[in-house]
């Protein structure tokens, strides 16, 4: 792969970039390998999150015995949310490290930690066996997962963005979230199959362990793919420019020096993740525990919605390359603002068709974010601090708003008795996201800030 050594100065937005005379010529084969390796890691991360969400009721009985099903569910989602509290710490460790030693090395480490944390959950004895030690071990495993994922999404999106040609960054970036959906479908499909084939006693006794134990082999495959990759052209150019190992960038520079971009990042991530976790993590439990919907049919509906999203995802990613990231993200914000209440009213109607239509509408709106964000977020920051700044902004927002969504909405419904709380929560997130879109610059078809233009090899 031929690459240019000329690099533009560190700039804050793509709009301000001054095009250099040289360009990086991307190798299509290497780009595809990079996309596969990054997407597989994301798939593994969300396989675990999908399994955890879809089997939350069973996990509540295993680790948090109580006569109150709502208390069990709250305890389970509390452990789910706890992992997000350490994500910013992981981001502050892995992000700056990725800007110093390279994206590929750090992504290999996060893959190992994710696989180990997920595999460990499958080995934890139940509360009936060891008492309070069971939920404590579950919490410890979730904290390991949370710490590792603090460097995963920002690193994976940075990796793909820096490999992809400028004019197709949206398309290639969309495959990262294709991996997310594939992981969710894998986890949800397995839970659905086990729910249909196993008795409640078998699922409670040993069946729930199977999805978590699968993470071991998945982690080995993902690590193999990531270890075979070369470093990104943008990072290699930074190292070559420095003529030595990358100097350490102070955390202060990653935050104070990029505060405007960080605020935009946090606003975009807020609407992206609140709606994502609401639909893919919370709604299965909402259908079962709050609406008393048949568990198997509820899982199948959400599974179908995710399959629909996977089909649309690459086309929506390509659309962001043609019309821009801003119009697509803005359409998603407007859709959630005006259609969340009608969609939830359809879901609450209860019939299979109504639930499918309501969930499908929310899923298609969510694609506006899953298709655009992997390309839009890395373009907010210059190469020198991209991994670190994006890790901090992304994980702080996810920890405060995204990962806590199931817990907060469950608590709000319990406190108010208002079953429309999920819709109101998504609408509030859409307002924040809309303001962030209004303030962001368009990045489609333009070089990443601080990097030379990237063109596709012909």
C-alpha cells in the first residue's frame, strides 16, 4: 500500500482542513481486513450485552434472589449499568495509549479482556451455591468488561476511519455497527433458541451459562484477526513525521484542547446510545416484565427488527457518503422526537403486528445513527489525539446516559407508574442530539483532520 508522508497541521474540523498535494492510497484488501477485524470485536462485545439483556430475568433469579420480580430486574440492570461506570476509566487508559503505541496493539488487548470477562460470567456459581459472593463476582466480571470496552468502540471506529478512503468512509464505517447488530442477533438468537428448547428449570440451572462460555472461542478468533493487521496509514504517518515513537500527549490536551469537539461528541453519543440501549437492551425486558408479553414472541420480534436493520445498514452508510452525515443524523433525531410516542403506543397495543410495526419504526430510525456515527465521530478529532479524545467523550456520555438507560427507565416507570416513559426519554435525547447536529461540521468526503486525503486504489 502506497502512502504519503505529508500530513496536514492539527486542525479541529474537516471544514478547516487544507488539502495537501500528496494523498494516501488505500489498499481495498487491507481495508476489508481492517473492517472485518474491527467489526468482529464489536460483535463480540454486543453479543455479551445482547445476551445479558435478553436473559436478564433469568440472571435476576440466579444472582439476586428476591420475592419481588421488579427488584430482581433492577438489581440485574444495576450490575449491567455498573460496567458503564468504569468505561471512562478504560477510555482514559486505552485511548491515550492507542495514540501513543498504536491502534492495533490496544485493540488486541481490549479483545483479550472482553473475552475473559464474558467467559468468566459463565463460570460463576449461583447465589444458592455461594451466597453474596455470586453477585459480587458478577459485578467484578462486568467491571472487567466495562474497563476493556472503554477502549473498544473508539478504537475500532478510529481504526476503520483511518483505513477507509474519504469518499467511502461512511460505507465502511457502517460495517462496525453491522457487527454490533450481528452480535446482538447472535446473542438474542441463542437465548431465544434456549428459551424455546429448554425448560425453565434447565435454563435457570445451567442453560444460562452457555452464551457466556461461547465468548472464549470468539475471543481467540477475534484476537487472531486483529494481530494480523498492520497499523493504520494515518497513525503510521504521524509516527514517521515524529521520526520516533509517538510522544505522550497530556490528558489535558485531549480534553481542554478539544473541549468543543468533546461536547459535540457527547451530545451525538447521547442520542445514539440512549435510543440504541432503549431499543436493543431494554425493550425485550419491557415487553416481558412491564407489558406481560409472551417472552418467546417478544424476543423474535426484536430479532426481526435487528435483522431488518442489518439489511439496511450498509445502504444507509453509503447514503451518508452521498448526502452527508449531518442530514442522516438530523433525520434520526427528528424521527425520534415526533414518532417515539406513536411507536410506543403501537407497541403497547399488544398485538404481534402492532408490536412489530412500532419496533420496526424505531429500528429504522436508529439506523440513521448506527450508519453515520462510526464515520462522523472520529472526524471530530485530529489524528494526534483522535483515539484518546474520542474514547473519553464517547465513554463519559455512554456511562452517564446510554448504559444507565434500562435502569433509569425501569426506575421511572416504577416511581411514576407511567408506561410511556421510554418514549419521553427518547424524545429528550433527540432534542440534545439535534442541537449537536446543528453545531457539527460536515465531514463526508473530506480528509480526517490532521491526515492527508485518502483515495481508493484503482
